[in-house]
C-alpha cells in the first residue's frame, strides 16, 4: 500500500504495529516525521509535512492504542 501524508489513519495503524512500545503522547515531531518517512510504502515528499499533519498523525496513533 502506498502512503502519503494524507493517509493519517493508515499511517497510525502502521506506526502502532512497527513501534508498539513508543510513548506516543510525548513523541517529538522530528522523531514522528522520521518514523513516517521510514514506513514501508511511504511515497510522499518528506518536505510536504507540517505541524498540523504530524499532530493529526500523533492523535490518530494515540486513538489506535485505545
């Protein structure tokens, strides 16, 4: 599956599976950005992210853990 910055729910699922022990609530956006860019299937331009996108991914990842 190809992922872009706009695939927030799918990215959150992938992150929760790849990083099950990550303390998502306190993750730095620089680390989150790197994790997303390193996901298998991520094909978007790393420079197209922004704080709002990363925050949405973080919130979706937190929801995935509940």
